[in-house]
C-alpha cells in the first residue's frame, strides 16, 4: 500500500487488461488490501506488452503494484466456488471485476453475503463487448485528430477511456463502501466503458454542441480548439508546445517573443482583441506566423530560458526514453516516484498515487506480486483453511503457488 | 444531484477549465452540494467553446451541471474573505480549486477551520503552470500517434489528463472526507496534472520499459500495440475498428471473415501461433491483408450483421454528430442520459454518472446554474447573513446575482 486511508477495506479483483486492474491499483495505493485473482499460469493479460526479455510483463507488474495474488483454476467449479467464498468472506465483501461471469454474478454473491459490493466493468451498457479502441472510434475524436491530411482516422495511443473508467470504478466502490459502513447496505455497480466515454463528451459540451448546433469540431492538427496553442520547431529541431489560455499567459508569450507590434497589426487589420481567447483562435494562423521565426531562430535551451523567465505556458515534446532519462518529474526526486524492486523485473522507478497529502505518510510503493505469491496466506486469512485443506487444493490443481517461470 | 451517496458533503469549488470543475461535477452528481465560485461576470472559462449563438458556453454548462453558483469580486479583499468564510463555514470545510491563490491557501483556511480539506490542482509538482497539452507533449504519446508519416507530433484531442486528474481529485477528496468523518482530521491535498500523467505511464509499464529496456513504442498508426487491432474501410466508405484481444475474439474474427485457411498459411510460413496475442502483433500486416478484402467487399450493414453474429470485437468510426444523432448509447434510452433544460441553452441530452447502481435512485440530472444564481441563498445558508447584509454586499459590488446576458 501507499496511503493508509482505506485500511480495513479488502477487495477481490478478478480482472484483466487496464480498467479493472487500474481501479484496483488506486484502491491498493490508498491502503486497501486488494487481492487479484488469476488463472493458474496467468490470465489473458499476464504476458502483455511491454515485456522483459524473460517474458515478465511490465504492463501486468505496473498495474498490479501492491496487490496480493492468488492463482486458481477458474475453469473448475471448486475454483470458482473458492473465489465466491473469498468475495463473501468476513472482512472482505467487495468484488471488482471486468469478467462478466455468471458464477461471479451479484445475485449469487448477495445470497452468500447480503451486503456484498460488486463493481463490474463492461464494454457497452447492454453488456456486449467493447474495448477502449472500439469505444473511442465512435466518439468523433479520431476523425478530428491530426490535421486531417490523411484519409483515415487517427486513434489515440493512451487508453484514455480505460484510465478514466478505472478512476470512476474506484470512486464508485469507495462511495458504496462509505454507504455500507454507515448503513450496512451492499451495492451492485455496473460501469460501461462506453458510458464513461460518452458521459465525458456530455460534460465537455460535445454532445450538446452536436445536438443543438449540428456542429462538429474541425481537424486542426495540434491547435487548441477555441484558443491559441500550437507546436513549433526550435532551431535545433526540438519541438515545443506553446499555449496562451489566460490573458496573463498571452501577455507573457507576446513579451517573450517580442511580437507586440505584430500582434497590434493583426488586431488592427482584422478588428480583433487578442486578449480574448476566441479572438486568438480566429487569428491563430497569423499569431503562429508571428511567433514561428522567433522560436525557429533559437535553440531549445534559449527558448526555454526566455519562456520560463516570462512565464509562458509551454512544454517540450519528448520520447518516453527522453522523459525517463532526464525529466526530474519522473525521478526519485519527485515524491510520487520511488525506486522499487519487482521480482522478475529488477529495480525500477514506480509511482504511487499522484495526489500528495501534506503530512500524511505515503508508505512505500510496493511492487507487484509474483502470480500466486499469496495463494496460501489468503486462503488461510480469509477462509480459515487449514494447511491440510490448502495442500489438498494444490494437489487437485485447484490453486497454485508462486509462478516464477516468466519465459513464455 | 443525481445519486445521494454524498448527501451532507458540501464543497466550495473555485476553479476554471476542466480538471477541477469535472472533479466537482463528479462529487455533485453523487449528491454533494458543490458551490462554484466565479468572478462577477464570469471567470476565464465562462465563454469557452463550444458556445451557443447567444454566447452561453456549452463547455461551462456541461462541466457545472447540478452545482450552485456564487458570483463574487475575487479582486476585492472583502470578496476573498467571503470565499474563505464559505470554505470554513460549518457544514462545509472543503475546497476544490485550481487557483493557487495565497488568500485561498491551506494554512490560512486551516487557521479558520482546523479540519478543513483543501484539494489544489496544479500543473507541475513544483507549482509551475502546465496544462493538458503541455504535459502531454512530454509523455512520448504525441510522437507515436498516427503512422509517423508526418514530420511532426500528433496531439490528442480529448484532454485525457484533465479527465483523469478530475477523477483522482474527486477520489482524494472522498478519501479525505471519510477520514475526517472517522477521525476529525482535515487534509491538504495537492495534485499535479504532470504527476497524473507520469504516474499513469508508470502504471501502464511505459516508464519501466523506457528505463530498463531503453525501449520506445513505435508509431504504428491505428494498430493496437502488442496485439491485433486496425481500422478498415467498408465498401461504402464507412470505417470500422476491428480488434482481437482474447482467443475467443480472434476465433470470432477468423470465422466471420472466413480466413481460416489464410491464417493457417501465415502460421505455417512464419512459424507463429496466431492464438497468441504477441504472435498476432508480429503478423499484423499479414492478418490485415487477409481480412481487408472481406470488409472492403461489404457495406457497413453487412459487416455489422456478420461481426455481431460471430461475436467480433469491433466499432464504427463516427463523427460526434453521427454519434448523437443515431447511437442509442447517447440517447434518453440509456439510463445515464436524460433530456434536461439548461437556462440559456434549451433542452438537450445530458449525462449523469456513468456508474449504475442497481436499485439506487439516480435522481435527476440537474442543469448548470446561471452564473450567480445562488449567491444570496448560499450567503444566507452558509454564513447566516441577513438580507440587509447581503444587500450591502451587492451595493458595494462584492457579490452579484444571476447573470443572464450571455451574448458576449
């Protein structure tokens, strides 16, 4: 765990891929005891890319930090019963899953423990399958990503809806847990990835814009819709993203690049007031033309010094390697990062929760477990099984202990 | 409000743009009384695009659904004191903000109310400014978005880090609120947008991949990294995203397109087992070549019928207008959506929380307030001010009532 806020909360996570595991990670890093259930030998995401040369998945170990792991044969009725028993166990009573299996259905679990909380992540609200890419293609965003020069849509690379869904699942579980503490009630929660995406479009005004104004955002490359923001190349080829959202940021940018006269000329000739965000959007090409030479004449270091001195809102385009190699925000100097040792991976930087609570112990960022590392101790702690009973489960191939052979 | 889970929680939100308002929206839609504070006449984001012809912002109204609004002159000391008094008021004690103003600093508020919870969203962890675009450019994603044919990076359009930050802020506030209920302790929370992004990169394995293997994801267009997924054009020009992550999805895709023989040929000639995800990634071009003619020979309706019958994981590329016009997932038939009436906007679809709690009343999706709509009632309820005292604040220009003139 990291923070201790959720000490006493225990969650069974029967999951794969991003949304459910990342939701469980959030709970674990706030102090919940999250026990991830996997098929013996690993589930569908156990070897997902990126992977170490030995086959150990950096994806799986990244998403399962600080959880305990139990390996069980989920095809066998006894294995399924064991998982249901763990969910319903005293001191547990929470299931987080994206496996819509009837044997893990809420009704069945609620018969075993009336106040059970289940949170099931699904693709579409009708229960049909969808993943981040097959939801995102319907949002309209891929058709307006990039400059529209290609004849095909451009998908995002970050699984953004999975990431948002994970946080909403963690929030819903926490809200339901608070209600259970207060009133003793359980909860059946369902979250569709599609609903996460389309509700976000509503919150951002996209749905109303399309419905009421029959309006579609244009494909405007890296420009910021409705304001001024664009990427530029420095003399040394490094690229920067430059933005002016607030009036102060705009004044800083104009001052840093020394373009006050050019700006006044744009304003005069076009009847605009570039202190207004919408006017900057209208004149964005002219503004970019004014700024471009100043940036193109300077190397990144000189641009950086001038922009920082003036208070410009800007950033540097980096590869992931450049980010990790030399950006202090991704280093042990940042309190949210720590160097940890993950079995089968080695020592590497890993993040705890992004939120920082002043004066609250962050604990340690704990590494992901080995698959099945906690099988025996969980069965003892949660179900009170004897060593002999656990041994029998091993003998029958219903559970398994630590899996260390990562070469696939 | 929508759900009643957070009844009794009251939050002062002094905010602008996406992350803080969307975090407040989450709390409001779970039942908290969220009071948004804005500058008289509207803050920096009050007229942000998209906007109605009368100037009313669909962005602002989308992000402030179900909140109460208080308009105050934030430049005047009396106005600032009023906001601090509201945060410290009995029955309140929570501030959510992205305005790093000293007069709203935690230390000052904690002197007024010891158990105050403040959640401040910032750009970088050192307090310097950053926004979604200037954080995202450093993640490495824009450099691997699209097919790499252009000589410049491709930014995402969805402000994905803002969306993720909002949910993490709401979660952090809820966790701190739970602790305060149990122990009486307040909390000072800071969340940097950059930390949200870079911690996510750690969770997804990107940081470890770069650090340990010096590895960078390639720009692979719309292909799904490490598996099989790609967009295809139907005979009628409509595009679809097709994915095979699980072995079952792969079998469905092979069956639907009738490409079993071609798949066997690929496996034999390249020594691969395409039931394995990593092998599908390696052979993704050959797989796409096999599938492409089947899709290109059929209109969308025929593709849809065959894919759905076979259980393929797929989606249709849509514009936002197409989505809102004809996708039942964005309609009043979906329980998370409702038609509401927003002053200055009219009747439109709007979403409540994406999570659905079985048997729990969703309440109504409430519209955004008029700016300053609740100025008087909030001052009465929270601070016990008399009508005369409130009148004096109006006369002195420290607060203002409802703002209905949206034409900018």
